[in-house]
C-alpha cells in the first residue's frame, strides 16, 4: 500500500478537482487537435501516473470507443478513481516497470508525471509497451498566470505558519518530486533521445476565470472550490508530514481561515461582485511515435 503522494504531496481533491477543470469539455478541441489520435478507432490507451483519474475520465468521454487502462503507484488515488470514474480499468502499478507485455498499446499518455520519474525508465517503458506506430503523449504544466482575488490574500498568521513550515519541509528532496524538470526544448529532445519519431509540440491554454461570461455558474463555483481544496489539503499534508512541528490546533486554525476566505470569495461570486481573479494554465503536449 503506497500512499506517499496522496498523503504528503498532493491530496485527492487537489488533483481531482483541478484536473476536472483543466480537462473540461470546454477545452476538449484544443487537446484533441494536439493529441492527433484517429477518431472512431478502438484505441487501447494507457494513462501513466493517473492520480485520482480526471484525465482518464475525460479520455473516456472524448474517445468513447477506446479501451482505457490507467495506472498509478498511489493506492488512495486508485481506489478513489475506481469509485468515481466508471468505464476505465484503474490499477496500482509502477511506471518504471509497467506490468504489460511489449507492444500492447496504441497510445500512452501522462499529465504532470514526466518530471518525477527517471527518463530512461519513463520513456523506455512506454516505448516497450507501445505497438509499432503507437503514440506517446506527454502533458506537462508550464508557467501560467495566477492572480488571486483580494480577499484570498495571505493573512499574517498564514504567512507565519508557512514560514515556519518552510524550515522543516524537505518533501521535494525526500520523495524526489520534480527531480527531472525539463524545459520546453528539453522535453521533446528527451523523446527523441529515447527513440521516438515524428515528434511535435503544442500548448493548450486553459483559462479558468470564474467571472468570465462564458463560464457557467456551476463551473465558476467549481473553480473557486478547487482552489479551496488545494489550500485545505496543503495544510493536511503539512500535518501528516511534520506532526512534531505543527499541532492539530495550529492546522485547524489555518483551515478555518482558508474556509472563511473562500466563503467570502464564493459570496462575492454569488452576489455578482466581479473580482476577475484568474488561473491560466498552460499545458504543453509533446507527441511522439514509435517506429512502424
Ligand atoms: C503530479 S501527480 C499527477 C497525477 C495525475 N496525472 C493528474 O494530473 O492529476 C503525479 C502522479 O504520478 C504518480 N507517480 C509518481 N511516480 C510514479 C511511478 N513510479 N509509478 C506510477 N505512478 C507514479 C504519483 O503517485 C502521482 O499520482
């Protein structure tokens, strides 16, 4: 049972609700153009490092004929995904030793995973399990635009809490998070080095702005709440990771502040008081093919 990621790095709600937004139908055509997959074909797709399953769910809706298998090392993510994203085969497993025969898949895909896994194994395993002519899609979050509403500004108690946490926080080194970051030029080169051909790159621009008129009230509120969950679960992760350094009471006080601030933001939205806070995510999509 491995629960490292969900316990110490990013919680279920953080990943699930932020990705539900990033892979909303609103952005489907951008992704589909970048994926360049054959429509109407019974593709066999493997998602690697699927987390709680939001991208796998979107793929299931966008390519209804496809058979989708999704794998992650974290058991909490896999049990959540099984309950919440029907129609997909979710399983626990390691991206560096994929439990599949050579030449089993038409497509491999991952989102914000490549930077955490040793490239030789990450790409080598995908090349091995892909059929000749199969497609490898690597999605990676790039620097975006993040502007918070005024009411969400960090309060002095929060500044003090996070300053204290920073002194003890070695999660990134301890769990090799982002150990293999790649620039926009290095990422496609990496696919080339590992034997992929016909490599292309592209970018999906995901504008998450609750006050935008094209955004439905349901989606706007989901945007506000996705940020709320991320802020709350970041505090939970700290408590799990350093129970000696931060008390339950300190964490609860921080969570109360977060709830209060996001309640204010939600009320502003519901009253039509526009804030124009925005979260623009840029997702890089690198596409490569295995030799035919
Ligand atoms: C940043 S999260 C992204 C999760 C998901 N792709 C998403 O966008 O919500 C990175 C994921 O990679 C998984 N992971 C890291 N190393 C792995 C490995 N060696 N094998 C399988 N999964 C791995 C983690 O458990 C985590 O779910």
